[in-house]
């Protein structure tokens, strides 16, 4: 039974949480707009996490004087649940997300959520909202686990009380968009020793002005450059970045300034198994310009959990425009292969799909 295909307002709720009759068709969901009615919550009293429980999403209030609000002491994750080709439901790489979540928490002095609690709470959230999960191939249920400091205290210190929650949102299957990126010459998102590798709100807040600069110049998004020289590629907006030069598929290394994307890691492993020359290395704007002059520049794309893969048409700055191939079959093949692996349309990489229920 699903919340899709019913007439708006039809009384389909039979008492189970997370069920609704007012969702549009999966192709019209977009991303992040339709939140589940419930969330999973656990509380940390300074010593341990409580058992997770379910409550109405709007019942959770965050005190304005808490360190989560005042000092940004919060971290989050983003992962997806899918309906498989066999009708079962699974999470995609929850263990990898749990490990990154713990690393982000450690960087901000927050209590870690271990893998068992992380997976259990995500499974609870999916189970409570299973009717919101689109049919196979047409979308996913996006999960947003979050830790935030909940203690009310106006002073910077490690908080003594925290909350861990998981909210969900029904999402469309992302179409591959095409973007033009502005190479930001002045602002920086992250520097060595900073928060660039932690999935925390400060990282995203630091990127907003760059996005606004790009849009003011009629670009779709920003590409971040290294903090020291503003010459080497970092992230594409809030996504990891890949480019093709000759026969090589290149992506910037994990230098502490960019997020260790789970989608990035999946694509690297898949590309290498497919015998592509996938390499983590520094990539400069000059490298791209020289490759363009030599006719060696292939396609480029950004990747992440929300968007899967987004094609990049060009990167521009005040002096030049670097244009990538729009006909690179490698990009479309990787996107199609990743979609199959995530949704369970293939038997490849079964260890990445964590089965929940049929």
C-alpha cells in the first residue's frame, strides 16, 4: 500500500504514523519539501544515549539558548532508503554513513552515535513512513539523522545534554541536471585544519555567499578552490567533483577540506572495478585549461546523495571559461550504473544495500 495514486484528501490513514494521502506523484516530489509526520528521537544525558522512540515531528522543540543554535554544535547525515526491484526495502550504505557521522561528531565535541543505534533508528524512521516511500525506480525516502546540543547555556563549552533525531522526506528520483559553475576567487568554504571534512551546518552556511555570488553572475552554482592559492578545485557547490582528462577520471583528494562523500566513494570503487583509470589527485584550473587546448578535456560532474550525479557544462571565472564535453558517455554510464546499484536493479555490490523489510 502506498500514499501515491490516491485522490488528494482521500482518507487512507489507518492509524499508522507517517501515512498521508496528500502527496503528489513521485516525479513531482522534488527534494526536501515533503517531510514525514514523525521522527525518531534519542537523548544523551552526558553518559549514554536513551533507547530511540517515535514522536510527532512538531513536538520536538530546540531551545534558542542551546549551544546547537548559538554555537552551531550540531552535525548531520543524509542517506536514502529505496524500494528494490523485488519489492523489498533497503538503506544504501548506512554503515558508511554511520562512520562519517561519528567522525563529524568527534570533530565538534559531540557524543557519537554508534553504528548499531544509527542503523536501528534509520530503520525505525523508514518503517514508520513506509507508505511515503515511492515505488521502485521512481524515488526514495531521504533520511536526515542529526545530533544537536540541547542544553540551555550561554557560554561556549562542551554541552552536557544532546539529542539525536532522524527525520525523513519523500523525494523524486533525481534527473541529471546540467550546471554552469563559477570559480569563486575570494571567498573560501574551508581550509586545512577547519571543518571542511565534517558534515555540519557551518560548512553549508559558509558556502551560501559563494552560491549567491555565482547566481549574481548568471551561473548555477559555485566551485570552491583551495584556501591558499585559489587555483585548485575543491567541491562543486555542496557536491564532490569529478573531471575526465584523456582516459583518466580525476577527483580532488580528501585533504581535510572537502567532505568524504559516500557517493564519491561508491563511484570510485565502481569505476575502478569497470577498469577505468580513476585517480584522486589535485586538479588546478590551469590543468583544465591546458587539457581543453589540447582537446583532452572530457566530461565533468558533481555527485552527492541528494542529486546522485549532476553534469557540469563549464567552469568560468573573470578571465576564462572552461567547457567540458556534453557527450561523454562515461558520465551517463556511471549515473545509470549507480542508480541500478542504489535501487537494487542489479546484483552487483549487494553489500551496499542493507535490507529492512519486504
